[in-house]
């Protein structure tokens, strides 16, 4: 049974107890690695929403935003891509250095610290990007890399000659050319009974009917792309953005917004395979949440822009 009092806190992403970590590699060789990116033309769009299920998320109000042209990855960064980065750079992820990461475990099969307000999240020793369940099974190459902190994502960006998208860039790309629609494909979560993204079906957190075909992450090219040819911008995994988090937005038109200059938490967009209408509903183009830079879990990853 869901604790309704704390359902917002229990959304999808656990916030770690650990303080930000020291002793990261001070230098990773930078370069421009080849990536097949999708060009998004300069233009104006309506960001955010006028009504949202969780006012504390800061989705509102809707506002006009103008952006310069940019290019974005059509897919979340995969385990194979992150493996190449690790092998080339010798980088060790935050989850490796912390000794573990949060894994979704509602059946209490694993032993570890559990979040009081969301006991289905268990801090499992040894869980990291290439051991996503903490059980020794390697991560599928074509699935999105997870257990990735904001620091890890920035390190990959430095190595690959890319950067994280701003929240505005992410949201414009997610909308796929549609205006005022909650999903990259239109008004309804399913179109004519067809699933278009990987989210939870059934009774959260104990029964997932897997009507969309997946119980965990899905391959990055699953489902149909949006109008820009971009895949899985909602559902599957939460994706880090460059912006620090704020609930306050100017209702006036802005150009190339980059979020506040200070703050300990960063924006994540898109929802994940754990989002469900009964408690979260953060699988819309305007949905957002936040976490600290060292946060890692089995539903946190990223994509890049250049």
C-alpha cells in the first residue's frame, strides 16, 4: 500500500544519504567522439504546463522559450557507449566508489538500507552501471546506462565532446514538434491501445503486468520515435539535465534559459519504467524532478547534446 502522505517523496528516485564524494579523477582526456545526433532547429516553444499533478515540482506556469539550434542524441546513452568511455578513460563511477547503489526491490529479496518513505528502494552493495541489479548479471549493451550520477554524466560529456542538455533543450526535443501536448506523440498515454513508452502497469509497487513488454529498462530504440526521430523521451529512465533545480520560473518569454546559478540539486526529466498514474504520473514532457549530483539508482541515466 502506498503511503499517500509521502507519495511525492517516494516518486521514482531515492536521494542518497552520502555527502558529495571527493577523490574523483581530476582529468579525463577530452575529445569529440562520433555520435549520430539529431539536429533541432532554432525556434520558440511553450515550455512547462498550466496544470500539473504535483505543484511542488515546479512545472507551472507555461512560458515562451526561444532556443538556438542544437543537436541531441536520439537515444539515451547506452551501456555499450558508457563501457567504451570507462575502458578508454579508466573512469570509476560514483556508485563504484560508494560501494553500491539503489535498486528497486519491493519484495524485500535483498539485504540493505531501505528508504523509510519508500522501502522498495534498497541500497545494494556492488550495484553499479555494469551490475544494475547487484546480482552479478552484466548490463545489456543496448539498454540505457543507469546508476549514473550527475558527476558521471558530466565526465562522459567531457570525454565525448558533448554536454548535458539544458532542461529547455531536453523538453523541446521531447515534444517532437507538437505544441501543448503532454506526451511526445499526443494527448493520450496509449494510442489506440498501443503502448508508446515504458512505464508501470498494474498495482505499484508489487505487481507490474508488463503490458508494455518490459519489467525493467527497455532497449533504447524501443517504441516509435517522436516527430524529431528521438526515442524514449518519457518513460524508461530519468535523464539528467544541466540545470540546477528551481520551482520559480519567469512567466515572461526567455531565450536559452540555463536554470539558477546555485543550488545542490539538478533537474531530471522524463520519468521512468517505475512511474505510474496512482502515485507519480511524471512521465510527461513537462514533468520534472530533482536530486543531488551524487544520486544513483537503477532508473537514472542521461543523453547528450552538442
